[in-house]
C-alpha cells in the first residue's frame, strides 16, 4: 500500500475533517505531557531489559513521572551504556543488576518495567507483582495462556496495576480515529481489515559478545547466539506473528470492539535458511464476530508495502501507516466517484489512486492544508506517563491484562494453526 503525495494530502485532509475537535488531537503536534502526578510525585521504577526496546523506552521516560532507580540486564555492556546515557541526560545514576530477583530485594521500588525476551515476561511480572510492585510489561503479554492468566491473577491478588505495552492505545491518532471515525460509523459497515508488516531484511543481529568470558548459560541461553537472536528460536519467541502481528491484531480487535474467534495461518522459512526456527513469511486470516475478517501478512523478502492497518467499510477506508499518519478516503453512494480509492497502475507498480475529498460529516469543518497528521513518537511516552498516573490516581489503564491476554491467545492459536496446517477456533476468555 503506497500513496502518492497528492493522495496523502487528500487522505490527511479527510482525516483531519473527520476528527476535528477531538481532545486526543491536542497531542498530534508532538506536545508531550509535562506535568506528572501531583500527589505522591514520580513513581520509583526500574527497567528490566536494556536492549533495543529498553533503550527506546528509556528515551521516553520523563522525570515528572519516573524516578528511575535501577537498570537490570544480562548484558553488562548494554546495561552500562544505558546507565551512562541516562546520566548524560541529567538523571541520577541508576543502580545496575544482572539478576531481577536481587534487584527486587535490594531496591526501594514501586514499579517494574519489563522489556525482556518474551519467555521471561511472566516469571518477572509475577515475581514483581508478588513483591508488591506495579508492572508495565512489553507486548506480547506472555508465551502461553496459563502464563497470561498467572500475571492477571498476581495483579488482582496483590492489588497492583498491570499494563501491557500495546502503545497504539496511547497513540493520539488511533484514539482520534476510534472516537470520531470508527465509533461514529463514518466507514459504514466494516467487513474487512488488512494488516501488513513487510520488510526486506533478515531480522538477525550481529554483535560481539560483551566480554571474552561472557557465559549466558546461567540464564537459560546455551550461547551468545541464542541470547542475541532470541527472536529466532521457539524456546524464547513466538516469531513474527507475535512480535509484529500482535500489535496490529490488537488494533483490529480494538476497532472491531471484539476479539477474533477463529484463525488460519500459513507460514514458513522461505528465504533465510540460516538455522532460525521461526518463520520469515507469515500469512494469517482472523475471523471476527459479525462476519468480519482481518488478514495479516509479514514477509521478509520485500518492503514495498511497509506496515499499515487498513479498515475497509461500505462508506470509506481508513489507513493507519507506520503508527505515524492516518488517511481517510470516502466511497459509496454518499461520495463522488472521484473520492474512491481505486487500484490502478502508474508504471510497473500498483498504486492507490484518488484525487479529491469530501467533508466527513459537518460541512463547517475546515482544515489547514499545510497541516500534517504526524505522531512524533509520543505513544510510548504517553503509555509510561499514564501507567505512572494510574499508580498514583487509580485511573484505569487503556489496555490491561484481559485485553492483552485475548490478543496473546489469538496469536498463540495462530502459531498452532500454522504447525497443524488447519483453521482453528480461538478459545474465548472462559475457556483459556
């Protein structure tokens, strides 16, 4: 799915008209939340996992919300690098640990943020919750339905906040789209969503060991390769459908106001026959109540489509691209023919072709055509800030364990479908 600059302008204009006045749009200009919880002050927090994900999360910490006490990681080189980075940005030096249990015993913490390989999400989360800490855990929630449930149970037993890091819930573009387009029925009846995350890359990392005598076996990794490229191995990972697909399936479930009931997945290791155990090409079909379907594809042999979610309705099409921009196109009897998105060819590649727009709803809505609907990377910042605010105020989190578990169960069932080569029913909340 690629749009010309003209088409993007049309789509942006339509989207802005549709969501004009939505409170979430206050953040679209990149204005960060600058005032932390008033009562109680910043939350005393520690991050477990300082790899690529953890590094990115630390960049979104705000002193108004977070009192960073410690960093924990198996890799001393990465851990030390993030300690130095935080100090350079003016933060007090956090303590370092390679053992999360030791950290919980020694540190005065209120919350733990988890950005580790998937297989360690549940053990660390349950351990932290049982130690009386609130938990923000990155997605996917856990590696099995039983592990997801154990996290939910531990949070309830200890009366702690548990949030799972599906940052689209905290993205103002998605919030505005859900509130003023999806809920208002501007797309008409939506029977299909297309989800895609395409790349032309191996997903494999290359990096020197942090020290000549570094031995990760004490933490369950037989060698450096398994620790560095954990996403390639089934013991630690659930592959592309988990790491990428769960984001988009969760978004589809949110916009559909339901969870998938059935799934069929075809996948395989087609390009990178390099010893990996997880597929490099995945094609999934998720069935939802109300005769709705969402298809997801993730390939590692072509990046033309990049990544997006496209919701196709009888009155219009909503496209969310790379979590950064949104486009709305009208079609059907209520809109001129030239507002429809049609597939045509300009040169060797198919493109979406549209030329003009029509106001969505109120005709008095106007938009500055120079505006761009860009989310400047504040989704994670909002997520962390609202997590801390929830701890202080008791306000509910946006995703929570139950929604995240439903997403995880759908993804896990999809991977079983791929192994068995057959469509499977997805267990509902009462049967997991």
